[in-house]
């Protein structure tokens, strides 16, 4: 499959252990990335934490987003993960790291954190 739905809510985990947009059969779906943890509830950010890098922000979540570290260095590497894909597309992420119950998002140097934080929150809230 070469196209991706525009809304993270359109993605589901099929019983065969693959990620698929709703209505797409498992043979057409993308294999689930290792370490994937998802549920039918959106993620809530418990708190944002500054990092030593002024262009990176750590986001503590209400539950695990992955079973161990998963890194996405660019939008192409995030194509198979609906949340990481949405962070690149909608929140100006330049890289994303998932690990257990937190994630780190890097932004372009010119971008401002208040706007980026709001967009990260929206992406995670839509991630059912």
C-alpha cells in the first residue's frame, strides 16, 4: 500500500498483527512495527519536559506508546507508524523517539514550542 489515510483515527490493528487503515484487508496492510503498543483510547500528555537540546521536547504520556525504544529519523521512516507519521505531517517534527510511556519530538530551530506542543497534543488526542 502506498497511500496513507490523513487521520490517525483511520488506522487499526488487524487481528493478524498488522496496522491497516479501516476497511483494508490484512494482506494489503503494512506489517506492524516491532514494539508497537496501541489501544482504542487516545494518548494524553501528562507533562512536557525540557531537554538539554532546545529543539527537543520530552512528552510523558498516560500509558506506554511502545515496548522499548523506536526511533524515526525522518518522515519516510515514520510512514508505517500512524502516530509518528502524523507528528511529522502535523506537528513539524524533524525526528521522533518513542520509548515506553514517553516520546521525544525534535522541531526545526525556527519553530516555537507553544505551537508545536499544541499540535503534538492534538495528534496524540486523535490517535485512537
